[in-house]
C-alpha cells in the first residue's frame, strides 16, 4: 500500500492517493457542515410546524434542526415526522447493509487475489529476476558493449524482457495495494457517502487484476524453446478453386487483425494474388514477444462452408486453406548445431520476383526457392532486392521449419508410447467455419466453439488460442505424471 522513499516519507500508489483524496474531501465537507450546524444530530426532513412550536424560545429558533426536532414532539406534526424519519432510517439501514455485504465480498476477493499474486511472484522467482536484471544492467553499462552489435542487441532484448517481467509483478502488487487500502477506508468509515463508489471502484479494480493474472498465467504455459519468438505465418489456398483463394484472403485478414489487436508488428513478406479473387498464398512476419507461442496452434487445415458468392446459383461450397507457422529466427541467432544443413542437402532455384521494385526485380532473378532434399521442405523468398539477401533469409526459414518438424517428431513419439488412437475420419481440418445454413466455428482438437463466426474472422482469436494452450498444458501435466509413475 505504501512504501518509504529515500527521504523517509511515505509514498502511496496513484489509486490509493485517489481514494484518500476522496475521503479527505468528504471529511472537509463534513467539518464545514458541523461549523455551520454545531448540534450533533443529523438533519431531519422539512415538516409542518404546529402553532405551539412557533412560540419556541429565540435561542431555539437559531437552530432550525433543533426546532424541527422539537416540533416532532407535538401532536399531528410529531406523527408525520416520526413516520418520515423511520422510512429514512430504514433506507439508511438498507444502504448500510448493502455496503457491509459488499465489503465482505471485497474482503473475500482481496484474499483470493492476494493468494494468486503471491503464487505468481513465487513462480516468477522475483529475487532471481532482480539478480539477473542487476547483472545484465552492469553488462549493459560496461565499455565495449556495442563492439559486437549482435551481442549488444541480444543483451538489450534480454534487459527489456526482464524489466517487463518485473513490471508485471509490480502492477499486480500495486492493484492489490489499492484494493487493500479501499478495504481499510471502508472499515474505518462505513457511513461515508462515497462508500458505494469506493466499493464499486475496488471491485472493478480486482476484476481487472483477475483478468490480467489470467493472461499472465496463460503466458506461463508458453514455455517452449521458441515460444517467446516472433512468428512466420503462411496461408496457402487449398481445394476449392476461387472460393479457396477467397478463403485464404479471409484468413490473412483474420490473422492480421488479431496481430494488430495484440500490439504486434505485421509485415507482408510475400503475397501471390489469385487470378479472379483472393490470394494463392501469403507470408506474414509477426514480430513481438510470444507471437509464435500463441500462433503455433493455428497450424493445420482450416475448412469453410458457406453459400458461394462466386456461384451463380448460390450453392453451398466447401473450401480449404492451409496455415503453416514457424518461429522467426533472427540473423544473429542462427540454429542449433544439430541443424547445420550441408550444402549437398539443399536445392536452390532462382526466379524473378515481380511486383514492386522496378527493373531490378522484374528482370533480374532475385527470388530464391530453397528445398531441403531429405525432407522435401521448401521455402520461397522474394522480399529483398538482392539474391544474396533472399538466400540468407530462405536458409533461416528452412532451419525454422526443420526445428518445428523435430519438435513434432518428439511429440509423435510420445503419442505413440501413450497409444493414442488415430481417428480415420474424412478431412484433416483443425477448425471448421460454417456460415451456411447456420453459423458456427468449432475447433476439432479442443472442442471450443462459437456462433460469432463474424467476430472470429474479424480477429477475435483469443478464446481459441487460450483453449489450445490449456489443452497443451493439461497434456503436458499428464505426461509428467505418467513419467513420474
């Protein structure tokens, strides 16, 4: 809630300062009211004053509240005053009950949030983070840190990552302190007129903290060796003709909007337009922390069922598109020694890139297609203006593909040991999108589904990525338990 500064003063968080200011404002108003009306009892509602009360003493007449209260001692006026006061008191009692009930709820939610924040700090290993951050800051402040530009960039990236993790824990603790401060204020002055507002604000803050912790806990599931990297996402039109090309373009739009909503930088590295509509293929570079970890579950075949806009009869059409996701490897990182690719295993073909760039790309063969002969994996790169640069990028992409294949092979070996049955069903799709005759999108792996297909195609992909991460987390936990047994 509060921390001591270097000068020995107490520093409050911004939220706690706002809460304290509101209560101080209420206290000032209450004090001013007491100066103008020094008698201790509260104001009573206006009532009809009988004639006998009008003959009260001049001293009593100086205090309207006392006069109104004295008038209540009379006959008919007293009855009206008593009834009004009773109803008013009943309303206050009801309001007090609501505040007390809300305060109990706030205490319970605060305790739950406190437990979650404590667990998050334990999992994140805050002392270890501080030590690593201090060590990296000393390295960054040393002379000659930029003698090796690649090493300097890697150090700066690690520093940013460590600071981001520390900032996350700091935000959790600050939100917790604000809620705890609100509880203290409400307990000390439950009759404060601002109590309902303080209660709502504190509960809203805890709801926001719960949502933030939920996202943070999901990020902890992204523990793969390449999950923290950016991603290279490729969309390829499949069976379905023009409808499939249009479907591939719809998927391109969906992933672009999702990445923009996540704050990632998206670059279209390559795009091949269809003859009539849509695209044949596209390659998107999604740069940002955990982009690959969040998108890797999108790899597979996506199936669309709709009334075709390219069919004169409006018949129902089924279209397919393939999505491939690879980690984005930086030039300075390279690949593991086991993934060194001999030149004899590579087949390199050159081509004209086409598109923008003038005669250099339209007449000179700057594009590169690189194929790994043993596996048949291939990549095509045309984004740079020189063949040498495209060749280097193609080699990185091919290494990334091989990394993904190796991980999938290890997963397949585990599945074979567990004896998972392979379903002999039509189609290899991981997700179905139905727009006609009804609207439904369903993931065949997790079972998660939604009727808001338009929202999904507009980039609302988070529920599906979350469901996939939870599924992977459960399977990993089961495998650990099986190995321990």
